[in-house]
C-alpha cells in the first residue's frame, strides 16, 4: 500500500467518517477522527445523529461493502442478535409506489440483508475502528480546516477548546460532518467557488414509535409500504436486535404523518393488510413518539468545480444526502469508501479523482430518487419532461413485477443497490414485462367476453412460466 504521509484527520465519527478513517489507516501513519458528540461505550442514540431514533435500513449492498471494510463485522452483529432478513415472502412485506412485490410467489433466496438498529451498527463499526492501532477517535469540536493561501492547500485543522483554538497539522482532512457541512462556506472564504447544489424539496416528516409486539403475531421481519401517487403517507417497520420493533411512519410532499400511536394504527389499517395492522394494534408502545423533518435532498456538485484546494475532501452526507425513505445513505457512504481507496491508490492528492468517482456513483441513484419524488411523491424541484415518461413506464414495470417473480427479484436486487446502481431494465427484462402485461390484458379480455371474473395475474404466471427456467 502506498504511504501518503504522516497524518490524516477525519472530521466526525459517524458512519461516513468511520468508514473513511478505516481506508485512510492503510495510507497514513496516523489517523485522528475528531467528533464533537459524546460517543457512548455501548449501542445508544446520540444527539448529533437524530435519525438514529428512526427506521434505518442497511441495504444488502451496504452489508457486502461492510464485510469488505471490516471482515467479521456481520458475524459479530448476528452474534449480538441482529436479525437477518432473507429475500423471501415470509420474511418481507414490501410495497413500492403502490405495488406489492414478492408476496404472490416464491422468490429465490438469493440475498441476505442484516437489520441492525442505527445505534448498534454505528457502535459495531466504531469499536472496530477503535481497535485499529493507528487510528485515534477524540471527542473534540473542529472549528475549521486550516488553509494555507500560499500553498493553496489545507494543512490541518483548528480545534475549538473554550476560548482557545489549537492547530493540528495533517496532510489530508476529510470532511464527514454530514448534511450541515460548512465546506461550501470555507471554500468561499478561501477564494474558491461554492459548489452548485442540486436539490429536490421532498418535504418529508418522520414519526417513529418503538413498540413491543407479542410473539407469534408477525412472521415478517421487515414491513415496508412506501408512499405512492395516491397516498403521500408511508410506513416501515423492522424488528431490531433486542426484540423491539421500530415503527416509522412518514409523510412525503409536506404531508403530515400521524401524531400519536393511535393515528399510526389508523394509518396501518388503511395501507396494510388486516393481519399486519392488527399486529401493530396489539403492540405496546415504548417511550415517546419521535419526529424528524427532512425537507430537502441535496447533492453538492464538487465534481463540477474547476478549482479545488489540495489537502481536503468532502465525504458521506457532506456531499450528498438522499431521500431517507429509500434507505440508501449509509450504503452510498460505504461505496464512497471504495472510491477513496481507489483515489488514494492513484494519487497522493485524491480529491479530484474522488469527487469525480463519487459523482459517477451518485448520479444513477440520485436520478431515480428524483424521478420517483418529483413525479409521485409531491416533491418540488427541476423536473425534465422525460421524468414523467420514465415514471409511467416504471409503473407498468412494477405492475408486472407484482405477479412476475423474475421482475420482482430484479427490482428488489436493484433497490438493494446490488448488481448495478442503475435502475434501468435490460431489453430482456423489458420484453418480459411487456409479455406479462400483454398476457394479463388478453386474459382479462377473454374473461370479460365469457362473463367470468378477471383472472389473478399471479395465476397466469404460474400456468405459463413455472416449469420454465426463471432466469431472465
Ligand atoms: C431521518 C433519516 C433516516 C435515514 N434512514 C436511513 C436508512 O434507512 N438507511 C440508510 O442507509 N441511511 C439512512 N439515512 C442516512 C444516513 O443516516 C446517513 O447517510 C449516514 O449516517 C451517513 O451520514 P454521515 O456520517 O455523512 O453524517 P451524519 O450521520 O449526519 O453525522 C455527522 C457527524 O458529524 C459530526 N460533526 C459535525 N460537525 C462537527 C465538527 N465541527 N467537529 C466534529 N464533529 C462534527 C456530528 O456530531 C455527527 O456525528 C437517514 C437519514 C435521516 C435524516
């Protein structure tokens, strides 16, 4: 591994900062992570990460990336009681954009997701990072990076302690301070341009209760019913380690979510099958309801800047924060860690390569989120004409996927960011979608002619496809 210098600093010890520190430890003699928040010795919520109280989904791709960054971490989580969710209808109930996937048929058990609570996951990663010899995690607020105008580079950070500020030199500073990053302001102060910001005003509010559901009422481990064109409210619930369920409801496009447990139950009655809603109703709420507002998804386009100072790079949510209801943020931070490693392998000043590589992985995910939000979820922002066309085509795809397992699997894998970050079906998948929808349409017409009730789409798949190979 190429050695790049004596000291690297990471500002912040949340998920992104910890993943960045792990990579930097292979390239620098010492890495110091400064975090302003108290870091608990056990898995516990932190005030600076309020999202930790809400449903936090680690996508299957995120688990794969974690296993590469921290070998043995997934096994540790399972040993600590973190539930595993397999891609099977008895494990998941999954509604997306008004379509229910993966329940009308048996999906191949092809991938596994791990469901740690956010505090547990962060704690598992933190204790692994703490165990790395050349990494120190220090409780300390960073006032700002130090910029040397003569060298046109960042040369370390200034720490804030009471009225004093002390300087710490570093060859590289990684800004992982999350959505509230001040890097655009600092760039301006140092004489650089601020990055352009792409935004989608999603107007999301979360309302979450932890509940205990009596054993035996639910066979599912994950229940998700996202917002749709006709219903701005959605719901997700997971059984975390420790056996309590986190029940998160949310409103999109500025719709107000439920304000108390009774209203949450009423929403479940409306958007979930009776069996699932009854299990929630039988649940016993623990503690108080928690709310969180997420008005805007934001992508800071550092990749578009002609000039960028050496010695610093933005990382994690400080670059891009996605609509949280899609559950992508942590996984995308872990993918950025891969970009950081590749950029460091290429060059001692990785910012340019890293910013470009991060834009490349961000684009497909950002675009699909934006299409969904702007055409279906009442979000506001720049909406190219073709977004509506794509959205309509995708609706047809999801309609077919309700009763066609190969299509459902394709969607669930892509939603989990496996195989590719692009949610673009291959010609074979498109042909399969058209064939299935045509078959359903013809069967409905035939039934109408004979005065029979319309056939179940799933039964059409069963008659015509079950004996064939299910590979696309
Ligand atoms: C409501 C909500 C739900 C979400 N749900 C999911 C989900 O289901 N799945 C998923 O993958 N992602 C989800 N996300 C996104 C996910 O939380 C983030 O993508 C992920 O935590 C990476 O963020 P980060 O580490 O960059 O920043 P953050 O987690 O926001 O952490 C920023 C850190 O910076 C520290 N800090 C800030 N300034 C300073 C300073 N000057 N000095 C020292 N420390 C500083 C803070 O104390 C904090 O620890 C959700 C987000 C929200 C808001």
